[in-house]
C-alpha cells in the first residue's frame, strides 16, 4: 500500500513539490494502479500463447538503399560546425 510518506519521499527524490490535496490524490491514484496490477497478476494466463510482435512481419517495408546527402551537404547550413559535424551547446 502506497502511503502519504511514500509519495512525499518520491516527490523529494524527484525535486517536486505538491500541496496536501495533490499528495492525497497521488496516494489514491497510485494505490488504484497497484490494486489493478495485483488483479492482473492473478489472471490465469497458462493457456495464452506468447507473442513477441503484434504486427505480422510480412507487412513491414523492405529496407532500400537510397541516395543521401553527403557529409558536406548535410552540414552546409549548420550555424556551427566542428570536425566535419554539427556543433551544439553542451547539454547536461
């Protein structure tokens, strides 16, 4: 069972702040989700065939080699270039 303390801990780890009404809502919602998952876990799936792909493989398109831009053409209009590639600000 998810408690108010659990939600506050997760919010703290996520650096999120919620008011008491929102926390109560999350407690209710998360407990409903856990209850649903527990209900699904009880379903007998012994006779259910496993599938790994919902789309039949015959409907997938074939990969085709097509003419593409050269490296020079690809970076030609880039605002900044470095070592033959795009130069972008560091994102951390």
